[in-house]
């Protein structure tokens, strides 16, 4: 599990694969100077609620990955996440779409 640290005070745990994809989306939006909300479901052990933060270029972010290798990126998933980020509700984690040439376990057939 990777960690997203927001403003040095809030941390949230995400699977490394999810974290890599939201990092791309967040980076693209902030690079363009766009502010937006980011909402995710909390861990069921912590109450099964949800959290929302305001993403702004002046607020420091840190990404810490558990694994040593960078996950491969799914362009379709990045586009789906970007669609949510561009909506009035802000970035929300949506399920990863299946890629052509992938098996149900997410590994390439090749």
C-alpha cells in the first residue's frame, strides 16, 4: 500500500497501482493550475466513510510507494479518472477498465 500525504498533515493509503494513476491525473491538473476536489472511500476498518480534500497547486503533496517497481499505466483508466476530475464532483476513483490483451488478473497475455 502506498501513501498520499496532503499538506504534511493528512495521509491516505492506496494500492500502489491506484496511487500511480491518480498521481498522473493530479499532476496533470495541478500543472495546468486547476483546482479540484478529490474524494475517496475510507478503509472499512476506519468507519467505511469517505474523505474529500481540496487540491490546489500551493498545497504540498507527497507520494510514497510500497513496491520498488513502478506499475504499468493504463491510459484508459487515466482518461476515466480525468473525466471525474473534470466534473463538478472532482476526482473519484473508478474501477480500472480492462485493457485489450489483458486477462482477468490484470496481467498482459503477451
